[in-house]
């Protein structure tokens, strides 16, 4: 098939996203990966280096007669991260490899209103602006993540009340000319895993499912210049009209059974305590046979929601991140059984691979930072200075 000609931006994006995913590459494998001759690659790398986006470290190559320059993203590029969670708003400044130089968390009130969340944003953005100003740091890109952000949230966010348009205006006023990108939290967690998790199980298109404070998914494209990330609200499939109330306002959503707060309630503890115990809670809290049985039933429902999503849009791979990843295979099998029970033809016939990746909740603002890095790379280092939803 003849190849589509690529724009300068697309070629630069292919190089930068490859470097983001690989963490660094020698020139010949990089040229091959982005389908360029070494001479063309050389010209583009020259520009990217002059713009301070990449660096090349002389290093002996792992093969005879090989090149000696390891190309990687420039560690001095400063990225801004702004991540809204159920407890607080995190802001930070970090680099392409996920190292944070600055972080601050401004707590949300227990009963947040649009007004109060706006004030929290104002306070946190002022901290971020002052910190960067004092050090004369210019942010190359800011990534902002908000739970439940999507088409609906134009008129009001059903998860955490906030006015995204007004927050956008705040960024314009405080960070004029800086590229700012907003996204749904699940999209940011998906980019965090794809670009930061070592040995991430999928390198091509798949569905990423996040089970944390909420339950949601992201359709992941093949990585590259036009990689699109589409949030999918699979957590709000209703399984029992008279079931427990969900934070979206409906009753009996799969999220109301399988989110971390819902599981905390089942375990007679709180989400904050589970987050504090980290990955150890599965071994620290002993499960009675009744609780274990209930957990499996809930995981089965999660599997049904995933299977239903795949019925609507078939996809060969599913990565699940969150508390289910901490459980033993025996317990997690309930997710697979749920998928099998509703996916047309079952998981095997539909050739769906399922992989569990570690939870990434509680690490804010790492996901927003990963999303900022992704946005800058995907724009080819030529971001449009406007607020746009990804
Ligand atoms: Zn819901």
C-alpha cells in the first residue's frame, strides 16, 4: 500500500512519541521505527535538538560498527501537570521521564460546589505560576485532567462539579500563550501506563480500563502521530435499577459496585485508608469467605461491562488497571468469566487478550504529567497555543 505523505508536524510527532515510549533510541533503529532514511532523520533531529526538545548522548553502541549517539527527549523540558481527584487538586512541574521537581496539593471541600472547585483551581494555579516565575521556567505544555470530563461536562460535570470553560479562562489569564490540554482522568491514566509502565502488555490498539475512584475506559490507538484517545464511560452501565446510588446520580451502575470507594465500603473501611495501605491492602485486610464471594460477583459484573463494551466495538486487547490487578488469579478469573458470559462468541473466539497492569491511583499528578508529555510529543513539539480537549 503506498504510504500517505506526512506533514512536518506528523513526522516530528512520530519521532517524539517513539522516543517517549522507548525512553531513547540509537539513530538506525529510530529511523526504521519512524520510516525515514537516516539522512532525513538526521535533518529533523538537528532541528529538534536546536529547539531543545531532544538530546543526544555519545555512547558506545551495542553492536559492532554501530553509531554512538543515543537520542532521547531533553530532560530539561519543563511540563506542567494539573490533576483533579476526589480529595484535592494536584499541581506539579516535571519532565519527559516523569521526574517531578515541584508538587503541591490543594484540598477540596468535603461537599464541593462549582464555585468552591473554581477557587481551588485559582489557588493551585497561582502556586504553579509563582513557582515557575520565581525560577524563570517556561512550561512547554500543561496537561489538565478532570474525572468524568466529556461531552456532558460542557454543561456541568456529573462527577466533580466544575466549570471547565471558566477554568480554561483562568489558564488563559495566568498562563497566556502556553499550550494547555484538558482531558478525562482515565485518558491520562491510559497515557501514563502506555508511556511509563515497563513491559506494558500492548503496543497496538486496545481498550484500557481503569478501576479506581471511578470505573472508565479509553480506546487506545496504535501509537504515532495521529494517536487518538477516546474515553468510554463503561462504568455507568446500569446492572440493577434499584441498586446502590452511583456518583453520576443513577442507581446500580457497575461503578457503584466496583469502584475503590464501593469496595472500601464492602471491606468496612474507607477509600483513603485503602490508598494509604497502597498495594498491600489485599494482604493486610483478611477477607471472609462471604466478602470474597461478593468481590468475585462484583468483578464478574466488571467483566460483563467490559464484554458489553467489546460487543459494541470489537477490540483484540484489554488492559485492566486498578485494585483487581492486586488480587490472585483465582479471584481475577471472575472478570474473565464475566467477559465470556456476555461477549459474543466469548473471549477465546473473539480472540481478546486480557492483561492486568498495576494500579496508578494515588500517584497524582503523575498521570497529568504523562498526558502533558504525550500532548507535546503528539504535536511534534509544535503545539497550537490554545485550550483544546484531547
Ligand atoms: Zn453511574
